[in-house]
C-alpha cells in the first residue's frame, strides 16, 4: 500500500495539473459550443446533396446524412462540397472549446489524484485526435479518439461521483451509453440505416452534457471566488 502511494505521489509530481482559471474563462467553451451548432446548421443548409442511401438526394438530410459528410471535399452526389469550410470551422471551434474546458476541468475537484491525471490526459488526447477527422483517416481517427474518450469519461464519472455531482454523473452515463450504441452500430453494421439519426442524438446528448458540466464548473469557480472575497 505504501508502494502504491509512493507511485501516485511520484506521478503527481511529474504531471502538474492547471490551476483554477477565472470564472469568465470557463464561459468561453459554452460560447464555442453555441458557435459550433450555428456553423454546423449553416453547413447543412449549404450542403449540395447526396447521401449513402440516396446519391441523387438534394441537400442535407437529417435522416440519411452523417455529420462527417459535411467535412468531405466532395459531396456524395459528386459536386464540390461548398459546405466543407463551415463544417471544418465548426469542428475546429468545438474541439478547441472542449480542450479549453477539459484542460481546466481538474480544478472542479478538490482532491488531486492519479485518476484525475488519467481523465485530463485522455480527454485532451481524444479531442486533439478528433481534429484529424478532416485528414482522410476517418475510421482510424474515430477508433483512437473513441478509446481515449471512453477512458476520459469513465475517469470523469468517478470524480463526479466522489464530488457528489450526481445529476451530471447520471446524464454523463446516459450520454456514454448512447455513444456506445452509436459505436456498436458503426462497427457491426446492425441497424445501420438508423446510424445517421443515432449519431446526431449522440452529438446532442454530449453537447447538452458538456454545457451543463461547463455551467456547473462556472458556478463552482464563481462561488469559490466570492468566498475568497468575503474572507478578505
């Protein structure tokens, strides 16, 4: 037991977790997520057309198109994809916003430990990897980012449970389960026709969860700041 504690202490000394930011900094990821939604809607409106089920389809279909279709150089109907600039910008904004949130997230939890470091590193690696979705390595990127993400979320859930953020924990688990259903369909092809819709539901679940996580973090930092001001 002493040996395990010494290993944990050694790791904590090697990895320096960031200090708590000013409360307004935590609002930036929330703004970024809002920009992501707006840009992706605009990208969908500008998508030329075509889906994997209906190649001659006009425009973007909520039911048949994947979100990643908007990122490609060419639309599925063969036309130049004029929506790709908006879609890629939205993906970049989302990833940078969530990296900012995840970078500071350890400050939400009072006790620093090895699990927190795992959460921090895995989450940042998942988001950085996701940014390579536009590099033509879609399947590999999804698998690597997905693996890091699962590790990050489970580690985060442990910390949320210990800190008594039970509502965030519950909806986080729901979002992860939806993600696993999405991934199961993607890998097996079972109920593949439902995947475009399941993918969007997954995105909505996580955007909502990240938003509430961000708001809870902001409230925590604001309360902490007010307590410091009162004590002085």
